[in-house]
């Protein structure tokens, strides 16, 4: 196992720069997820790490070796692709052992490694089948087995679950995470799905426009997003963000006012964005809060999701109980003042709201 160090990494295609000076440290045995919208640079970063894309400038070190000029075969990595990339005419065992055969490994050693990986992945009954006789989930396991048998220092995953249906994706992300914890191999995983990122990662790297917006544990990013982009990207449903202005230790949002988050003192008249998670609120019975109109009611059984309109803006409420209301009904919503956030209206950067944020 090894750590990965990325320093001032840049990538240009002609005059177009797509990765802008990224710095990132990945610890030995850590499961790191790169997440962001399409075109944010996460797959390009992964491919540079794998040696499949040339680096414009900066350095990538795997362990104590700078690998900028090393071919993929010499980087001690194994990559699992979105498309599985299996040989259709070869059996599961042959697919899993092919790279080892190309290295010149003895047949008995290949058989042993393939058998061990197949047992880990539950593929032993399928070793003599070809890929077309397997389900999508089984094919993905074969692709993972092909990586495992190589016993690499680093696993790289490029959106490996995007071709699977929703139920199988949930199952497979649990299996991948469990496998990584068992093998303790340093892992870099790319996805555009923030639910995958939240449920699988030790550390999440949120990217946008070829830059890193924030790095931290899933709960750090959820509880203390660095800016409005991270706040709106991490969490499902996303954080509610409403336009406001500071008014005498309160935030005025349209015709309503809410308390300023604890520990903050801001200049009157400052434009801000007021943020709160959909579950961090209650329906007010004393008239204090945001007066909103119900536009959508979505009962899920354990919860009730509401889409509400306040002035020209909309926000979402997730209530941890069954509530019966109708479209067009007026409700007053009070966010939990200990879990609200203020962001600068111009830059989008989060304004610290307590001593805890300074730690």
C-alpha cells in the first residue's frame, strides 16, 4: 500500500486548460472519491494518475516515485472502467488472469490468484462462463477481479456503476466499499453521483471547472460546505439557498426575518445567501419563520417531502413524520438556527458561524 501526492497538476488541450493546478494528498489505504458535474475534470485527473493522459505540468507521486513519465504498466495501479472492458470470447477465469498471463506468470500461480479473487467476489461458480452469460453486476465483479489478481498498490475506479440499474448500484457500492476495507488498498474512485460519494468515501474531493472546491470527510462537507456550490452539490435533496440581507442581527428574506446563525456579527445591509438543509427545520406554530406556499407534496412513508415557494424562490422541506397538507396550503417554516449557514452573496464562500468552524 502507498500514499499518493499530487502537486500543482495542470492539463491543457491546446490553449484550453481543463485542470488548474490541483494539489491533493491521499493517505495510504484511503478510499478517496472524486465527485463533481460532467466536465469538471475528475476523469481527466484519474486518467493522468493512471498514465492514460499526459500531464501538462506538475507532479504525481505514487509512494516515493514520481510517475509523470512512467507508462501505466509501471505505475503499480489497476483500473476498473465504466464499460467493464471484458474479452467476450474468454471465460471469466481467462479474463481475470489475462494480464498475469501477459506478464509471463506461471499457470499454477495464475490459477491460485484467480481462485482467491473469485472466492472474495462470489464468482467461483461462474469461472467457466463467458461474459455474455453473466448479469451486469457479475460482469462488474469480473472487472474488479481482474484488478484484484494483480495485487496493485492503487485501485482506480472510473464511474464503474453507471451502467447498472438503481437497485444493483446500491448493492455494488456496498460490495466495493467492503472489498476495499478488506484489502486496505489505496483507492481513487470517480463518480458524478454524490450519494455514491457520501456512502463510500473516507474522503471526498469536490471538483468544478478543473479545480478542487473542497476536500473533507462526507460529514464535514455535509455539515460545513465551503461555498454554495458544495452546499448545493452534496446532499440529496440539496441544501436550500435563499437570498437575504443582514438587518439588525437578523437575516431578512423577502418579508420575513430569521435569526443570524450563532456567533456571527455582520454589517447591516450586507447581501448574503441563507442556507439550511431540508431536514433541519420544523413547521412553526407561533408565526415566526418563513411563510411559504406548498407546491408539491411527496409522501415517502417514513418521511414527507414538500416543495415550498417563498416569494420568487423555492425550497424543500423533509419532515421526519407523516404530515397531511395540500397544494396551495400556507405553512410557516422555521429552520434550526444551530444548523443554518450564511454565504457571501457575491463570492459564494461560506461565512464562519461559530467557534467550531475555526478549529
